[in-house]
């Protein structure tokens, strides 16, 4: 039997392999809610324009509602021979209401239909991801506020560089998440145009009202070019780009959690809730959640690469290649959602070992810059010369295997006789971070102000810690 939806000029059924490669119902059934919403908007418009009789449109709408509840109740049987979600819904509609079902596809094609459905789906996904990212920002800012004065080593090249506060480090990710959210918001604003009514590729001869369907579906306006509307998937590429960048941010954080929780660093602890044991080494506590957050970035970037490559050589307008826009995107969006949730969970769970952090922060002569700055400030020595003097004092301390603040004053004075005992006031890690009061700096007062500003913006009550 040929396909009953489009099989008019076909005399035999497609080969089984043809059906298998052609069908998308296995994955595009996820678009059912958007597909039904789009069809309802289309039917209402057709009736309002007098293209379809009002009573037929009513039957169509009622039938579509029935189908929606059937799908939601798990009572709908999706059929592969009907290819995709659009024809599965329409075919069921014909079973439910008979002949009027055949009027729904007037002035429409699956090409504008799928483009509309998928834009709606991506828009919903972006909204859900945005809410999750706001929650993650809240978790980070709350932890940052609690640890605004907790000193930890700041690294460059993963070498101890200067002391920073743990709160400051966490707030760096709040900023990254803010840009991720704004990238998603930009993508959302650009995708929010309605392709419905572009029909197969050229528009339609029916007197449709595209403004009405666009408005009914919450779009800002109808798309302005029918060829473009049915054949671009830049909205998928763009949201997957935003998703990839976000996943990379989260992967970097995950990598830091892996490093911090390693017993060789032991700066941070994760509880049993976010670690796993080893089946052979009883002492192990593995940061699997962090590792998987790190790994899923690969998958999300893979989905972006996939759609970029699928699209790159396609002539206008629609080609079936575009059906391959969905699975990777579905997979990437659910991976990102999971990754954000897991990261928020880890942030709330993790506790820094404040003593070890402070000790580690002082290692590697991390306050050498503070010494050089003191020479500039207190003794009016040019920075380049101060850098040189400091280098000699560090070398001296390093030869003896002692910390900077343990170098006796006389020995410092042997390097430069202008140095006074006041110098010791800047050599501790706590003094160091307190002095970094420049806007955007690591001083606890700055970190507190930033964390409070964010919590207020995110609608969370900043506590007094
Ligand atoms: N399942 C198809 C897709 O996802 C729907 C559009 C089919 N259009 C067509 N001309 N065969 O792209």
C-alpha cells in the first residue's frame, strides 16, 4: 500500500529500508505539542479568513485536542509508515473526525510546519535552560557570599600565582553564566519569527493571515521570505553554539572540581551525594558527576558540528537533509539541561577546606607581587626596580626553603636598605586579598558586593553571612 498521506501517484509501498531511512517519527514525536499548537493556530486562521468553514475548523480543533490528550496519556500509537509527527497527527485526525481533517493542510506544507514546530520547540527549550542557568547562578552567588573571605590560591598556568578568595573564583562563573544566558536570549529573539504560511517554499495563493498565526503562537512577526523560512536552520545552529559555549564553561568548572577534590590538592570536598566509590580501591571518592559534566561538552559540541556540516552545502529551499537537524539538538539540549542541574547540585554540595586553601594560597611566594607593590607605594621605587628587588628576596627565601614573611628584616635590608618592618603588613595572604579592592578585584568587600548584587537581581534573598 502506498503512503496514504502523499501516495496519490505511487502504486507500491516503499521498500522497508526506504521507510527506515525516511521516517523521523522515532524522534520528532517530541514535537507533538508544538505541532498540535501550530495546527490549531492554522485552523483558526483558515476559518477566520473564510478558507475553511467554521464548523470544520471546530471539528479540527476538537480532534487535535483529543489527540493531544491521547499522546499525553501514552495512548497514541505512533506509526512509522506515516513517517513523521505531522502525518501521524493528521492521519489520526482523519480517523477521529473524518473528511474535515483533510482541510487542515490547506495553504500549508510540512516544510513550513516543521520549521514552525522546531522553532517553537527550541524557544521552549531556551526558556527552560534560562531558568536553570539562573538557578545555577543563584547557587554560585550564595556559595560565593558565604566564602567571600575564604582565601585560596589563584592560578595562572596552574601554578600558584596570587591569593584570591573562593567567593571571587565562584563569581567568575556567575559572570560566564550571565553571558551564556544573554547569548540564548539573543538566539531566542532572532528565532522568534513564524514560518507558518510560507507553505512548501513559495508562499500560497490562499488569502491567509500570517500576522494572526504568528501572534497566536507567540511569535513576534511572520518571517519575511518564504524560501528562507523553510530552508534555514540557523536558529538550531545558533542555539547549539550558545549551548556549546555554555557547556565549555561548565566543563571548565567541572575540571576545576576534579582538580580541587584530588587528594594531591584537597582544597574542596564533595559529599557522598556527588561522588562515587571504586569497586576495588576502598579509599577512593571519585568526582564522577564533574567528569561527566566535562565529557558531555564533547557531545554538545558534536551536535553543533553535526548540524553545521549537514547544512553547509544545501541549495535552497527545503531538502530532506534538514530532517537531521533534530536528533543531535534534542540530545544536546537534554545533555545541557542535565549538566546544569548537576553543576548546581555540586556547587551547593561542595565545601572548601579553608585551612588547606589558606596554606596553599601562601605557597609559591604568592605574595611576591604584594611585596613589589609595597616597595612602589611605601618607598616610591619604580615598579621595574621593585620587581627586581623582590626577585632577589624571593630567591633568598627559596634558597633557604622559607616563606616570604619568614625572611628576617636584616636579610631584606641586605638586598635593599630602604626596606622597613612595615613590609610584613602586606606579606600575609589575608592582607593580600584584602588589598585587592579595585573594581572587579578579589577583596572580600568587593566579592560580597557582587554576590549581593547578583542575588538581588536573581530574586534570591541575600543572607547576612
Ligand atoms: N519530517 C520532515 C523533517 O523533519 C518534515 C518535512 C518533510 N518535508 C518534505 N518535503 N518531505 O524535515
